[in-house]
């Protein structure tokens, strides 16, 4: 057998093996085929496929990026009552991506999704009421929607509730409730909440003063990339060796808590 025939045989064998293993497509071809399959379902009126197709247009997955087409398909899906699509088209209007910025339309679609229990839409609608963008400014409504989102473990909503309880915006100031909601957000890896919890423990706001806990919270926040100024290093200088070691143990516990909650979220998805 000649070298050419051997080479041809190997090529044919590899092609056949690829076909048998279902690996004949390149990654680009797979993405393109996925786009076409999704588009076919979307054109038949499948609301979930329409929402997925919109995202593919936005990300350029299997197709050239096209925000206008993305908005078109989000709207198709949203008009069928798909909560995720309603949230996304609301967000596009709020930031002006693929459409002319329109806060009123943003709030309209956020509300549609929020009323179906979409946590991120509830948080964003709360923001709209707090800032008065697209709806009349109403701090009580902002707090109401943030609370709904926070009770579904939306970390940003939990942080905002904590902050507003701390300063007394929308309701009576309550540092203890601020600590409670900061703690909920911090457990999900919210860096600013970790920082603010550190402040609360250091100063005794809404909680018993505890420098070891403050040290651990600030260390977590710093590891997440948050700029803490000199407060952490100043605190470290005041702590005994036993307190620093206790802080390091607590730091590991907090990291494990965050990692577990992140893993749990992925399982739910």
C-alpha cells in the first residue's frame, strides 16, 4: 500500500470516526446549527425559544450580533407573558440598548415580570420607584419591591434593604435589621455588604461590638477586590495574636459559606 493510499485511508477513518462520535461539526457550525434550531422554534411561537433567540442575537452566538433583532425577539416573547423576556426588554429600555432609552417602558416591563415573581425585575422596579425613573418617586413602593426581591435571595435587594434600614430611608431607622439584611447579602458573596458588616461589628452598630468579626468581614471584602483604605491594617495592629488567629478561622468559615451558597444556586439553576 502506498503512502498516499495510507494517508487517504487514515483521513477516511478519522472522518468516519467523527461521524460515529457525533463530532463532525466545528464549534462554529454547532453554534450556527443551535441558532437555526432555536430560530425555527421561535418562529413557531415558542416563547422560551424567542427569549433564547434574543440572547443569541445579543451575544452573537451562532449569528452576527444584532441588538435590534434581540429586542424584536425579546418583545415577541414578553408579549406572550414570558417573565425573563419581560425583565430583559425592560432592562434594554432602561439602559437604551437596541432601542431608544425610555424609562417609562423600562418600568412597564419590569412591573410585568415583577408581578410574576421575577426577583431581578422586582429589584429593578424598586430602583425605579426609589429614583423616580419611569414611575413617580415613592420610597415606600421601592422598599416593598426590594423586600419581595430580597425574600427571594436577590443579593442587591438585600443590600439595598440593609442600607435603607441603616440610614432610615423608606422606614424607621433600624440598625439591627440593617445587619440582618447585610448578612443575607454577604452570605451570597456581596462584597460591599461584607464591608458594611465589618463597619457594624467594629463600631457596634445594630450588633455587639466584635473586632474579630470585623477583621474577618473586612478580609473577605478585601479579597473580593474592595478598597478598604487603612481600616483593616489599623485594626490588625490592635488585635492580639490569638484574635488574629480567631479572625482567620472565622474568615475560612465565611468563605465556605459563600462557596456553599454559590454551589447551591448553581444546583437550583
